[in-house]
């Protein structure tokens, strides 16, 4: 039932009204309810699921709609001096809202005890930001910023907030609990709380409205202002004040002094109750003021690093690592400056590379200052000793530098992360090169990759409660200005299309090349002619082709290039982005890559200003390349080398996802078919840990442990009578891989379709296929060649949102003599008909798009929908030649106004709430808006969010975040997610409406609820531990002990001990590379991943639910890096001193012996 309240104070917030009504509702037995109170309106609507209790509430506090005029209720509701009138609403509640209340009733059947304000609010009189230091081994606090405004600290469910009160504005500092590395408290005489953070918090300026402003804001004219036009009440800022600006990015210790010392005991209790922060350390610490300002020390360090008469003569890559120690807040700049003489001596004694590696490793070795850290470990002698030890132990063989010396396709890239507060240096790390880096390969460190992120490493996202104007203006200043690193100034250069989505671009510093000074504009001019392009977005996309990660192959002379016309009809380009390549040239290209994969029949290329796909055509003679106008993006006559972005050496698996599943459901696919598909996958996962064979096969399918040959190891152990589950690390590796897939299944509905495939799309150059026909052929060394025939199949492309993005076509074979028989691992589209099929599928083309084909009869739609036909919008032009500043400004505009993710979320939400699903006009509208948002990066035209259909804060249950996954003692554990409806920090944004959830009755909700992560994981662990698993240190033989006994017996006649020293070197190299990977790919700057995460290829992250795009990209890069390091380790074991393999067995035995009998490298924060 809906209850309507009139005479509600218009200026009151929804939370204030809810808090007032909570007790009267509880007195009537109502604990679960929903309140809607519009801003600056004098009414509210209360929804209660229990009709009987709602009538009881009306009886006590309401006025019957048909009763006596001006009749008084039994118990009037007087809120802020206003007698609220309560009556039954003429309109009934929405079905979705009732489902939400039912869902809340199941999740929280008992009322939560209310929290007293005194438990979460503490007043303080000083707010300091600085660093820990030591005086005579005693911990002291050195403030570098002081704010004497009175304030308060509030403890919420997931974060705490400091509020500093002011006259016209207040400052707010939000600190997520997971960002806290240490907590130190004083005593009654020193009532302080000090927090050591892993990275800077979020700073806000909150407007404090005057009484007159408050009164004016509640007038009718103000009340009628649409929400999207209202200025947010708080603004995200880079610092608290100008004085704080110089330390906000590098000083991570914040300290407050309470007004009332008697609150200390209660404060300790509150801190102890927060499970997600480190244990509090009571330790009275003195204040010691620095002799020089922090900013001065930083300026002095920068000065000596660029002074050629001092340390400016050191190699730049070394100075970069030194600057990184200070900029990233690892060591105070004065300490870093004091280390420079030691660093200089390392170069003279060990060489440049060893010195660079020594400083880079020191970055990961320095502990956080604090009460539990030995003061001596942060003093100059200890730090200098670490540097010397690092340099002494450096081994070039097997290092990143060794790898790069023999792999020309990789380059070493330095990276800068720009956040709201500062700039942070990372790397360098190996990456696949691009055309620019290859052209100036001897000047690689003059190019840096710059990424714009939030403080926690996540992308900046739209926040309706906050203005991000100042943050984006800071980003604009960086892009239009200069990043100065160790005396070298970098300016904006450009970005690729894919890097724009990841908010990444390239900067460069000027350098001398072939006797000429090369700067950014010179580099751009050398890429091609962009002078006729008038759109910044289009120009950026064209320039960005040179920044795509590619592998260079062979040079094709101009005489071997044939330009052919596009296939056009009805204003459509059927050949959009695709050409042909001769068999002879294709063979030459592939031989140049030395790949062991199946020879491809189609390539995704960049060449001479052209981009797109080229497929083999047996009719093309010689070493010839056939290109079309639709492939030409700009003129670059000096880039005559074919660069490969991708190839169809293998087919890719086909996975369902949530948007596609919703479309299939609404097109008539049975929910039971989708539930059966998921059930099959879950059942397979259940059996993984029941036998070694299952586990090994699963790891192979999941591409886990491929480089380490873990599946082979598990099978071999089983053959020898050993069970992998008796070793905790192997067992946890398998469990981690299973958990990762289960979470993808539950939180992304990523269901593999065995009767489906994902392939590059190309066009039928022969005219064989008729309209509505496709030719699909796959081939692999294991399964041979297969042509998909037999009639109707489903074809689609991600991202699919419009119901017409899924089409049903006919899969056919071609005559034996057709040139199409030379193709494999691709889908060939017809060149005939009224409209090309790729453009019907989410606006696809043939320049490298991947398409999904499903031939599972259970997933065949019973109806199809007319595909969308969005008019192509010309790119936004500025009427003159585009310059570097125009492109940089577009980059910022894209960061600030990209709404694709938000639109997709709203679409998923409304598609579940409407009975018509994706066929509802609002969802069709959102699909069109998504198309505009996708094209924003090319057209420069942002989507107009004013056109967005109305939506509420109710979401289906499958959109809720899952529990976090923690690694404890090497074991992945699922931690329960907590919810709190009465969060003091959330209450600071009274207009924010948190998401509420309801039980979805659509198939996505059924799929979601069909998986119980907790019970699945407990059952899996119970099964795997039901074997006689033995943990190390329990006094019995471990599996590895028994394995060594077996190897010892079988190799008694083999002499291997002379290889022990080599084995130690190999292990040292492997562990050094592993440690580097653990830090490089960590989502937190000052903590490492666990070895289990790296080995299994799964970064757990800090949030619940499925991994976001950034974590998935990190996962992929981490796997590539680890596989490369493992491959090199294997190579070191296999080869002998003369590059032969005569003593590979002896070396292998020695490596196993060293690994099992000698302690490994210790790593702070992640164990051995």
C-alpha cells in the first residue's frame, strides 16, 4: 500500500523524513518500507508491503480520505513544527517496488538496532597531514600541513569522513577503510588518532548555504528546477587548500586531536569493531616540526637530479627511479637526495642496468613508517646497504633487459599515473611496440604512457552528487602543459582508440634524431598528412592508428599495391574495412613473425594510413595487397610495412553475457534452455577438484598454468601415485581458477556456448553467397577443419543492446572449387542484398570486428526484430586545421562526458522491470543513445543525457555486488557483503538515493540465484581437503617431500650437484621476476599481489562481484608477463653452458633440490 503525506516541510530531505517516521512505523510493526520524498517538495510517499500493518498505521496517524474534513488523527505526526497529513494514496505501489520490499524482508527479517550518533561522531580541534619519522628510535609525527578549523570524524560502513567546518564552505575528506595501512592512537593526555594511508583520500569542498540562500532555494521557482540542472552541493578538489597542495599527493599520514579526551576509550571500541582496517596500535607520539618545508625538499631533489654538475649526468632511466621514490611517497625527498651518492657509486661499480634495478627493487622493499617498523630500517645506512645488496645480486640473464635484447617486438615503457592529487611514476615494463616507438627505437625513454585515474586506481566516473570540474581542469592542465621528470619535460603526443577508453595517452620529450630536434608536432607530421581533417575526434582517431600495439612484418612496395573499389549499394558499403592479400604475400608475412600457431587466412592490419582486414584470395597473384577506399584513413606514404594487430590463427570460444541473454529471452528463447546451459557449466566446475584428470583438463581449457605446464604436472603426479590435493599450493591454484570462473558465471552470466564460436568477419569476394547466407569455417590442429552447415544459425556482435542486434541467417557451404575454401577461422558475409549484415549487428563493419555465431538449436529465437538503422552523424568539426591542444581538450571532454557505462546499466535495469524487456520503447531509446556514446570517440558528439528515459533507484538482484574475496594464508576466502541502511557517511549526501534491490523474475535473476557461491566454495574445499592434505610444518611428509624421495631414488646414478649453484641463480632470477610482477600488477601502489594470484592468473581485486574491465586487462597483461618469465626460466634450465641441452636433466634435479631445501625470497606483505 502507498501512503501519501502532505504538509511535509519542503526543505527537509528524504533521510530526515525517513528517520522521523522510523519509530512510529516500528511501533506499528513495520520495519521494511520505502519512502520517496522529492527535493524541495511538500509531500512524500511511503510504501508498505503489509496491507494490514499499513491500515494499522493509518488508523493511528492518518486521516481517512472520505472522512470528516479537518478530522484529527489519533496520534498526529508533527515534524519540524508541521502537522503532516497522512492518507491512503489514490495510486497503488509499483510491482517492482513491492518486490524490492519483499526482497528486503527476506534479506533482513529482523529490524536492525539503531546506532547512536555518539558511536560514530567525534569532534576534533586540529587536522594535520604529514609523515612518520624517528628521533633516537622513537616514533614521531612530522606535520607538513596544518588546519586548525574545528571538525568532526564520522565512521561509516565502508569508509570514514573528516569534516572541517568553515564559514562559506566546509572541507570533507573521505577515507575508504581498505586504503588504511595503519592506525595509531594516543592517550588521555594526547587524544590523537593517526591514520597511515596507502594513497591519498578524496577531498571535497562542501558549500555552506546561508539562511537566505536556504530560504530562496525552497521557493517554487527553485523547486521547479530539473535535477540535472542543479549544481551539486559539493565539489571534488585536488587538495584541502593551497598550503596542502604540495603535500597532498605524497604525505599519507593524517592526524586529528579530539576535543574531548574522554572519547578515547569509545573511539578504541569503534575502531576495534571495524573489521576492514588494521589493528589499532596505542602509541603516544610527539610532534616534531621539520626544519624545511616538504615542498622545498622536493624542489631541492628535482634541482639536483637535473643539475648536470651534480647528479644530472646520471642516466635518465636511473634518475626516473630515484624521482619515483619521492613522488610516490615511498621515502621523504630529503632522504632520497641523501641516497644519490650511493646510487652514483652503484653506476660506477655495477653499471647502469644493475643500478636501475637496484633502485627499482628498493621501491618495493621500503616498509611503511610506523610503530611496528624498526627505525633503523629507514635510516640512511640501512637503505644504502639495501641498494648495494640489490646491485650485488642483480643477474642480467633472465631479467627484463635480457628478454628485450632478444625480442625486438617488445619495448620498455615508462608510465605515469595522473590522479586528482598528483602524478605517480611506474615501470618501466615491457609492452608490444607500436609504429612510433619502433620508428624512434633508440629514443624509447623519451616516450611515456600517461593514464588518468582516481586515487584508488579506478577510472574517474560520473558522480551526480559531486562536481568534478576542478579535477578535469587539473587533467586538462596536465595535457596542455608539461610533466617534468628528473629534468626532462614531457608533453602530450596522442592516443589510440582503445587507449582512449582506458583513459590513457602518450607523452614525449624532445630529442635529437639524425641531427635534428624532434618534438611532438614533428612526430605527428611524420606519421602522415592530417591537415585536411577538421574534427578533433576524427583527427585523434586517425593519428591513434600509429599508437595501436602492432607487430611489424614485411615491406610491400607501391607497385604491389592494387586499389580496388568498394562494394556499395543503397548507400551501404558492404566491403567496409576489408581487402585481400595474395597467398604468396600472406606466407611471407607469417614467416616473418615466426609464430607456431596455425597459419592464418586473414589479418587485421595497419599499413600506409590504411586499416582493416585483408583475407587471402587464391586468385590474387604475386606478392600483392588489394586495398579499398573504405580502409584508407589518411595518407602515409613512408609507412610501407605491414603491421599486424590480429590474425585468425584460431577460433575463439563463444560466451553469452547479460545483455545478449536478455535479448534472447525477449526474442522467445526458453529460460529453461539458458538455465540448462549454466547448470551444465556449474556441474562441470563441481567435478574439477574430485580428480586429478578433471583438474588438469580444466586448467588446460582455462589457460591456467600453461607456461608452467601445471596440467602436465598434475597428470604426472597422478600417474606416479601422488595426489595434487596433498599440496596446498597446487590445490589452491585449482580452487582459485574455479572460483574465478564461478564468479564470472554468477556476476556476469558469462556462460560458454559449446555450439558457438567467435570469429573475425570478412566479405565474400567471389559473389557466391546470397543475401541472408554466411559461410563459417573453423580449423585447428587438434580438431581439424569444420564448415558450419545445416540451416539456421544465430549471428550477433558485442555489445548487443537493441533486439535487432541478434539475427537469424543461413549457414552454407561453398563449391569445392571456390576460392573461399582457402579461408578458415572466419565468418564470410554476403556482398548481396539490400543491406549488409554486419551493419545490422550493433553497427558492425569488417575492419577487425569479431562476430558471434550460435548453432545450438535451444538458443534459436522464435521471433526476430528489425535491426536498428541509426543515421551516421558527421564528426564535430571546428572549421580549421586541428592542433595538439584541440586533441588534448577532446581527451578531457571524453573523460568527463562519456556515459556509455551509465546508459548500459540503465538499459539493463529497465529491461528487467518492463514486461516487454528490451522491446520496450525506453530500451530501444537507450540502445540508440548507447550507439551515440560508442561513436563519441570518433565523432566528438557526446550523448545527450537529457533524452534518457526516467528510471528509479531499484535494481534487480543480479546487479548487486557480491562478497569480496580475500586471500588468507594463501587460500581464497569469500567474505560476506554487508549492508547498512543507516550509514553516517552516506548520510552526508542526503539527496543521494542508494540502490535498492528486488528479486528479478526474469531469466537473469533465475541464473543469478541458481548459483550459491558460498555453499559451492565450501563444498569444493571440503571435497579437496577430504584427501589426506598435509600442510607444511605439521611434522609429516608433504607431497613435495615424497616427490623428492621418488626423484632421489630414480636418479641415484646421475651426477647433478655440480649444477646447484646454477640452480640457485635460476631461482634467484625467477623469484626476482615474480616479485616484480607481484608489485607491478597490484591494484594498490604499496602492496603486492600474492604469489597465488600471479601463478593462477587471477587478480582478486578489492571489490565484490565480477572483475571490472581494468582488472581484466591487468589480468591479461600479468599472465603475459608471467608466462614470458616462466618460459625464460625453462629455457635457462634446458640449456647448458654451451647452449646445448646435454645437462638439462641434471639442472632440473638441482633446481628441484634447491626449491625444496633452501628458503625462498621473503616478500613484505605476501609471505614467502
